[in-house]
């Protein structure tokens, strides 16, 4: 789980995508609260610096989840498709984007 979380290549399961959403939401809420609590806007630049990798992370994870459904990563810009990806079952076996992430690995593959 969480192999190359910033890469747009490969496939991930629903569990990893759901955990990625939680990992994204917690810092995003904190950063929003930080920016809104500061009337001078001094924290806006700091928040922007942290938002760039956060957004890259969630877009990469979303693209990989789209790939598990044999769709382009651009499908995640469809409204509510991200919510759908939490519940939709991925393709069984390999598809255009890689092997099935649910496939049991043998001990030889880990070596």
C-alpha cells in the first residue's frame, strides 16, 4: 500500500483511495482553518506551499483509482466521480493500466 503515492502510473484499491482521501482532508481542513483565522493573510503563502504537494498527492491517487476501473485519470474531474470511486469495484485481472492490485503476490515477487 502507498507505493509511489505521487506517481500517476498504476492502479490502487478502494481501501488505499479511501485512506488517501482521509490523509488529504485532515491537513486541508487544518490549512483552511489557519488561513481563515489570520486576517492579515500571512499564512496564505505557507498554506499555498503545503497545498501544492497535497493536491498532487490526491490527483495522483485519484488517477490510479480511475486506472483500476480502466478509465483515464481525467475521469476524476467528473462531478461526484471521486465519490463513486470509493464504492465501485475495480477491474478483475489486468487492464490497460497494469495488473490487478488485489492479486495475491508470491513471496518470490517481494524479493
